C-alpha cells in the first residue's frame, strides 16, 4: 500500500479547485510552454508570449526590411521607450509620464545614483541591503567612488531605525521589494516613509516584483525605481529595462549619461545639452528596437488583467506549493517566509546539494534554478504556471530526494549560467 496515494489525490483535487478559483489571471494560452515542461524560472527569464514572434517578423520584414529608416516615424520607434514605459507603469502603479524603457537595470541604477548625488550635495549617505542582487551593490560602490557618496549596508529589517539615526545626512535608501534569493517581500512603503521623514529619497528595485506583485509606486511614495524587462514581464533575453522618476523630481533629475535621446530637441543637433522636460531625459542613446518592440508585444499578455488578481494567483500558487511540500513529506528548510504578506512570487528551499538537486529536477522537466550558496529557487510566474504544475513540481522533487537522484556525479558540474 502506498500511503501517499490519498494525499496525492486530495492535492490533485485541490489543484483543480484552485486553478478554477484563480482563472481570472490565467493567461497560459498566451504563452509557448514546451510539452512536458514545468517552467519555474520565469523570475529569471520569462517564457515566450505567443504575440512576440509575429511582431518580430513584422518589425524585421516590413518595418525595417521595407520601410527602412522611415519606420522611426511611421511605426513610432522613436516614441516606443515612453509608450512601453507607460504600459509597464500601469502594472506597477505609476501614472503616465514617469517611466521609460531604456538600457539595462545596472545602467539605470548608475544614472539614479549619480543623479541623486547631485540633487542635494549636503546629503552624502546611502543605505542599501547587503543581500541585494550583486549588480546593485557593485554599481553603487562605483558610483560612490565617482561622487563622494558613502555607502552603508543595512538589512531591510533594520532600515527604518537606521534611517532615523542618520537623519539629514541621508541622501538615499536603495531596496529591492523582493529578495532575489529568498523571495522575501519587504515593506518598502514603510522604509520610504522613514526616508521621507528625514528628507531622503527612496529607490526601489522591482526586478523580482514587476508583473507579479501589485506594486503601487505612486501611492506608496517611491521616488525612483528600476526593473527588468525579461523576468515576469517576459520581454525576452536582453530585453531593455525601465526606470521610474516620480513626476515631481523630474526637473531636478540630471541624467549623468546625458545622451542625445534625452535631449529636449534631439534633432536640433545642438552643441549643448538641454534635457527634455519629461521622463525622456532618462533616455541616453538609441535603444535595442527589436527587443523593445518584443517587450511591447509581450506585455499584451497582461491586457485586461488586474494586478490584484495576478498577485492573488501568485500567492495561491506559492501557498499551495508549500502545502504540497508538507503533504508529500518534503522537509527541506524554506528560505521563503510562509506568511502570505511576506512572500514574493517564488519559493526557495535550502539543500546542501542544491545545485545538483536543481539539475536532477531539470532532467525531469522541472526548470528552476540554483542560487549560492544552497538555494533551490522555484519561481511561480502567475500568468502561465498552474496549481497543477505546482503539485507536479513537488512530486518530482519528492522523487529526486527520495531516490537521491542528485547524487549522480555529472549533475554537480557547474555550467556558466546557473
Ligand atoms: C535581474 C536583476 C538585475 C539585472 O540587472 P541587468 O543590468 O538588467 O542585468 C538587477 N537587479 C536585480 C534585483 C535583479 O533581480
């Protein structure tokens, strides 16, 4: 007798019920998901939306191939960074005219760090989470060397107190809404309020939130924000990132990469830089148009969706996955908080052989990823992952662990990208 059987049946039935309950945010039919794959890495590279290939074909054959340079006007390539920015703005609670799609997240962070250092030279101190995605730390350190800012690494759960202690020397706090490694969701509104009480700015990194969480940039007071185009937003490998500058700060935001696309009159070809009187000043040079227009097509998967429903589906998926772990007797330590309000859209589990476990899952068609030092990271992109997928992933994990499938030597060999 397999004592697991009744549990599996119960969980299967529950997966059906939950999938029906959260059908409002189900857009699986808008994506290409290969047969036999449970894709739990949409937090790292979103799946391919069906709308993208046709747009890429049109952009290459007609817009570029036939219409050539005329497409900058005819297809409004020029206005695409602001147009796509406004669409992303709707997903992260930003009113029009505050967000533009440009460059990479790393480059946009650099622009913001340097710009903030020039806004109030009397304020020189910056707080950042030591557990930030590394690029945030590297870019801030480099910007600090250029500008004279001083950086202090403070964990988000101590940030509110530390901000008050530092007071009016504080220029900026830099926090990610979701920890990329553990999936913990931080209360950035509270940290932002603390920063504002001492006259400092708050910069939010939304790489692991945009498209999965009902972020409210305008309402929660964020001054600046950045995010990726290729994670939950599904823009494809190398899709450009975005930058948000709250309307009231745009006049005093001076982009250190003051390129011609951010000029008030780019085709005036003037000798001197005069920044555009809008979010366009955050642009620098010519953007990757094929990727930018792919991102625009990808975002149609969100048409008609409410981010409140998306967030509800995401929480239900990760909550149900935790339930499956319990039901199937998988007792790996959770790095992600089990409490709903403290979770992003991923579940991270700890295992000493995490890398090999991820490889063994991959061999079974469950695609997740590994993060140093011991994290099995499983992302639940709410638009195309189902509760049935969550159960299937847990069942595969239970087999991998029970039969020690991760012990095969070749699974421990690290590839370049983990
Ligand atoms: C993915 C990610 C980045 C990536 O930055 P790029 O410059 O676009 O490669 C930056 N920050 C965070 C928090 C991320 O998760």
